């Protein structure tokens, strides 16, 4: 490992042992090294899985590395300390299997990352207090209670938002399902949801989103900013805002139609 851990001279790591041993203080910066092999396979690192939370350093540029086959039964799989400038960037986190209430916990911007895997727990908070920016999420969730994709909990000035991201969810057996308790903008959310109460899209500002969810419960959208949803797959709740526009599957493919109803999309 090289570097001093500052923003100008981050620690450079190329193995899991060095990475996980770095302090989680808010002024620490880490960058994963350029390498011919950019894969950490937890079937080799810890095939039994984790029973306690693991703590990442504060600001991490994974530089396109892949974390694969991560397994955890801890109540919180991954956590950070407290800080205003924390970030996770350029990570591929694939084929994970966790039986945790929370996948990632902390006030962090998660940028240009890809997540795919399975979560199985009674109540699930996937990214608690975190914000998703320019990221892709494809997660199957089996639960008997509540699911929150991003949820701020007790954080002050939480970054719990979604921007410019592509989210695919398969949530089975949920009671309350909430996609985000703050802002969702310029994003696409698709997949299937089984719940017992209306699915909350956001409790705050929403704008310019495509909601392509198949849901057995109506979608609740209360923002004044326009978003569209696939009316072939789900209904909207009676208390949703008029700015939540119904579109058929064919209309969602029609750029001119979307433009004409006020949804900003480039057309020739």
C-alpha cells in the first residue's frame, strides 16, 4: 500500500486485507490500484461469510474493481463512520447474498456503481442514509415486513436521494415498500413489487422519472414535479399528484408523446 490517505495523495490498495485495515476517519481517501485482475472474490477471502459488520474507509474510488460473492448475516452488512463528504465511486458489487436489515449504512454519495444480488430479511433498508448518483441497481428482496431502497432514518441532512440512476427491483412479500424518502430525479425504476400497502415513490421532490414497475398495489407519488408511470403494469393511488402521468407501454417508447405531455425528452 502506498500514499498518505489525503485527497491529493490517497492510499493506493490492491488487496482486501490492506483495504479493510484502513481507518474510517472522515479525512481518509483511498483509491484501488490499476491492475490486470480487478476482482475480489469472497469465496476465496471469506467463504463462510461475515457475521459482523465490516467498515469501509471514508472516501473510496474502487477504480472499476469488482467485489463478488459477498455474504453477510450481520444486522448491517457494510457501514461507515459519520462525515459530510463520504463517497463510494466506481464499484461493481455483484452476486451478493445478505440476510441483513441494512446493506450499506452511512451518509454517503454512491456514484457510478453497480449492485446486483439478493437480500433476505424481515425489514430491509438497502442504502440507509446514502444517495445514489449515476448508478445501476438490480436487487431481489425477500421480506415479510418493510423495504426501503434509500431511507434517511435519523440522519441530519441525509443524502438519501436518487439521481440519474437505473433501478431494477424484485420485492416479494413486502408490507410497506418505499423507494426513496427524499428526492428522485432523472431516473428509471422498473421491476416487480408485491406489497400490502401502496408503494411510496418519494416523500419529497420527484422530477423527470420513468416508473416502469409492475405492482399489485397502487403507486403513491406526491411531488409536483412531473414523472411518468406504466399504466399497463400498475395504478396510481387516489391521493397521488396530477403530475404523475399515466402512460401505456407503447407511449413510454414514444418520445414525441412524452414531450407533448410535458416530460422533457429530446426529439428530432
